[in-house]
C-alpha cells in the first residue's frame, strides 16, 4: 500500500539543495518538441526520513518506489489499464491450467556488465519469500509460489510453479517490491540493477543521485543525471515553482489551480480512489441497512467539488474504474436522504453518535470527513470526527474506529481484492471476512478464459458494492507538476510503467 510518511520541511529541503549543490538543469529554456540529450533532472517526492530504504524488496513510499524504479526492473509492469506488460520478461505462457508459468527473459545486463539469467530471477523471488524477513512487501501476494519446484530452463527461460492455479500471476509480478536483483545480492547499500540509471549516492530522507546507464536494453536515457529528492508538500510546490526542481510528485488540486504558467500540471484522470471504510463486524456497521444508508447519504459530487476542487470523478463504491475487470454496467449510486433516514430509523441510529476516525495522512482526508459529517447530519446522525497520527494512520485504521478515511493508488482489481478484501488480507480495513467470497474469488482467479474470469469478478464486485464496507465517493486525478522545460512526462496512474519514469523524458 502506498502511503506518504513524515517528510522534511521547507527548511530541510532548502538545506538539501545547498548541500549537494544543485544548479539549474541543463537546457536552453526554449520549448521544443525535439528530444534532446543531456542535463540533470531533479524530482521531488514526499519523504519518509530515516524510513527511506534502498532495498527494492522493502518499500512502500512513493520516493522509495521511484528510486528503485530508476535502478532496478521487474519481470512485468502494468500498463495504463492495469494489464500486465512485458519488461525483463519479453513474453510468458502457462501450462493451460495457470499453475506452471514460463517467462522468457530479455537480453539485459546489470550495471556491472553481468547478463540477466534465470538464477537471478529465482534468487530474487526466494529473497522476497524469505520468512525470516517478514517486511518484504510482496511476500503475501506471492505466497502461492512454489520455489522448490521452480527452475531455470536453459539460459533465458525461468519456470515458476504455483501451489494453486492463478491466471493473474503475471500481474502479481508487477506489484510493489518485486524487482529483480543479482543472484547473491546481499548489500542494499550497493545497488546494482538492470535499470536505466546507475547508482551514485544515497542519503535517507534527503536524496539519491544516479547517472545514465548507457547499455540499458531499452535504450539509454536522454538525461545524463537523475536526482530523486525528499520534501513535504509545500516544499515540493515551492521547489518546482522556484526552479529548484523540475518534477514534483503527488500534488494537490489546490496547487494545480494556482501553479502559474512556469509549471505544467500533468493529470492522470480519475486514477486513484478516496473512500470511507466501514468495519462490517462492528456496530453500527455490522447492520447492512446502516452501511447502505451511509452510502445513500454521501453527496459524492459535492465531495469531489470541495475536497478535490473538481479534479476527479464521483465514485460508485468500488475500486478500479477504468481498469481491467471493472463492471462498468453497474448503475451509479444516487443520493437518497429520505430512504437513508428510513433505514437509520429502522436500525435505531437516529439521534445517536458515531465516531469517524481520520488523520491528515493524505490530502483531503480531514476535509472529506468534516464535509461527510455534515451530510450524515441531514439524516439525524451525529458523526463525530476524531483525528489520529498521520504517521501511523494506515496501521491504526486496521484496529481503530468503526468508520474512517481510505485512499488507494492504482493496482489491478484482483490485487486490490487480495490485499484488502479476503479474510486473511493484510490490509483488510473493512473487516470483510466472508469464506464463501474467498472461495469464489479463488475459483474466479483460476479461470484461464479472460471473458469468463471477468464475468465472475463482476459478480463478486457487485456483492462488494451492495453489501461491503467501502463507500468510494471520489476518484481523484493523480497530479504531478513539471517545469516548462521538461518534456515527455506521461499522464499515467501511479504504480504503472510510465508513472515516475525518467528514462524517456528530456530537458529543453
């Protein structure tokens, strides 16, 4: 799960820029459509201080993911519709049951000149799966991988065997923390990958510097040097507006409205989700009528207009609009205060107080909670907004509060269900634990026909929309800011191939 941790303040960022002597990026400053070579690009992300890591298998912050993406690569990445696309694996196929998979590797080389071979893949996956190191983020999603039966086939093919069929397996290899490292890799402080940039230096909470890798299999980057820096939201805005950075990640709608002509805002439309999450095993949300009433009380357009400043679309209590497998034929949920009042009266909740747990952990959380409390009050229920620590909110929400805020970045819909909606999912904030749902999802995931699999997922998602605890009110645009001298930045959802990808950009 992506989250933004405590970051450096403006003073820290300005001190950082002075400390490593960042000058203006090379370029004539004149807009041009012709790609140019050379220069230095400075990209600013929300930081995590001492929690930032160089280990590509231990990551959750945007800034970590960006640094690892520059140096390392995965077998598979995700396209803009969240379908898997080839990267280090040029192609793949399964045995007809989606239990045994063969991946054919590209002719790629690590930064030290060593050729990528199947043993590098097997070692990387065994490192991720190591039970002695439980902080490897892909450990759960790759839990059905049977490494004892997996093996190299010749010099360029790796055979991966699963303990149960899974037609979504390639997409799992595109998840967070699945980068391929060298066989025998043990020192994350000395990273050697196959990516477009070669590591030069790193200081947690401040910066990573990398240079262009000229032998990159997908063609060398156009920029000569990449700096990925850490800073809080206001400092990121000031840096890109003041010429101290050329790229700023995850910007607010307020910034987009006031950015000015010197900055371009690149928006991946409706590519994330904001929601309220209700714990279905706790009063009052253990009553399905109460869950439905709260969904009917949400004025979604008002929330989008106010909290997102109009930069997004209304949600329909499901994750993944526009992605593969999303059931687009479901009718939009309309606001119905009278019906909600009747349901709440039947449940005996009118005149009572319900606590909404929130924190300033993501842009708009507190504002959304406050506005939603006003909307719920129209039905005679007092929604008391209490705030927690932004640094620990994602973990706290698993146990605290009957209802709270939730944000998700882009990921395949089956991955979202795996991580958040199965009985043993590690981030199951709604406490949706239905053995029959688990079994139906496992059966759907094993179907090799994409059309049949999609139909089965559609049935499960209708159940989630009607009975589950997710009130998905908005689909925010994902916003990045770039200097007018930067070209080639794609409007791509987070966690996909073209988001935060700096090997294809250039400076005018």
